[in-house]
C-alpha cells in the first residue's frame, strides 16, 4: 500500500493532524473509522531530534531516530511539492544514509555529518511550517 497523508479540512486548506501520544492518534483513527496499515503505531520523536540539532557535538541520538526523521521529512516534502526546501542530495548524503541504515552514524565523516545536519535542519523547518490541526 502506498504512503498516505491524512488531513482534515480547516480554514480553506487541508491540515495534517499532530498527536502527542499514540493513544490520541488511535482515538482519532477510530472515530473516523480509519485502520492503520500496521497495528503498531510509531512515534517520531521530533523533540529529541531538535535538541540534537541545537547541540550535535554534545548530544547523542540513536541512528534510528535520525533515519526516521530523514524519511519523515523527505516524504511530505515530495507530497507537498516542497522538495526545493530541502538541500539537494548527492553522494555524501547517500553515504551518510547508508551509515544510518547500518547503525554507524558515529563513523560519519565531517562532510556526512554536515550534510545530515543541513538536511534534518531544513526538514524540521519545513515540518514546523506546515499547517496542523488539533483533531478532536
């Protein structure tokens, strides 16, 4: 099944709902008779990602958290036709991504680290600029 984005109408545009907990997301899906593709809902920990971006030299973050953020920023950027807001990706991004998949982010070169920070920073800015709705 292809990825889909669930949106709610509001103020003349569609808004993506944001939830603080899995329970809130499940309640919203249940009320709208939506069934997730997987019974195990995941949570994207953007607070941890943003704290890491504030001081990547002193903070650590699991590679899986960075990988989830990377993927979660790229997919909506494509869907919203906002890819131009993310850095153009090249070989250094591919290399950094491969290390993330392998759980080897501690072995990034300085160029890979800079490329990841640039992409994740731009992704967080894009994410924070998107309209959201409080689904009740």
